C-alpha cells in the first residue's frame, strides 16, 4: 500500500504580476562554482503544452555535502545554508550552482539518496507545488524510501540527468502538467 500521497498540480490563476513581487528574493548566488562539491543544476519549467513558464520561481532546500541540515547556520547571503532560490528566464530556463547534498537519514534508520526538496511557485498556482530532485548515477536512488513509493514509470521526473560532457552539470525540467508531469507531493 502506498503511504505517499501525490497530487495533481493546480491550474487557477493568481494574476499576471506574480514575478514582479518576487524579484527582490532571487539572484543571490551563494556557492563558489570552484568548490570541489559544487554542481550546476539547470533546466526549464514547462506547462502542460511544453511551453516555457517565464515567471516561475523555484526554492531548493537540502542538506550539505555530508548529509547534514545546517538549520540556523547562514551562508554569505544571510540565507540558511542549503537554501537556494532561482527564477526562470524568458525561455523558462533556470540554473544554479549548489553543493551536491549527501545522503540523509530518513528517520527510521533507512538512508535517503542525495536530493533537494523543491518548491515551485508560478502564475496559475494558488499555492506552491512540492517535489524533489535526485541526481542520476547515485546508487542510493535504488533504495531511497521516497523514490520507492513512486510508480516506476514516473520516477524519472524526479531525477536530474548528468551531462556526459560536463561531469558536474545536471539537467532537470519541471513539467507542471500533462505528459511527463513532474511528481508533486501533498502538503
């Protein structure tokens, strides 16, 4: 029996000025790309028709490279460590440099694969959508307690693909509805 509850994304509108009110919250890069644990995560936010969503915002929350949550520790931009916020550009694209998180204990002794919790905010959503992004070629993905609750044919929507030409670059798209819709979780 699945104990994980997945939800469909909403389609109600919150108005045409969504991004204007959030500009001041974005664009504070806090990770040095030359850091040995740094990775680049890039992708696009797409609607049900595969069209770009040019005014979305994504928040990423995760552990550090050792799998520890920093809690109250702040980074150089006075944000919690392991926190990143990024907006999409005119083509729906986003990119951010972050420290790749380490595995984290699930709470019952099982380990979770390295991942980031992601909140998606966009025009057309009455409340944020919650998902996760995992990283390709992680052996721990095969035993991650949350991924195991997701139907096999949908797991790929949560896994960022490694760019074979650039070993520290991952590609991951957020699809809000339709074919290959990203798995979103209830909150």
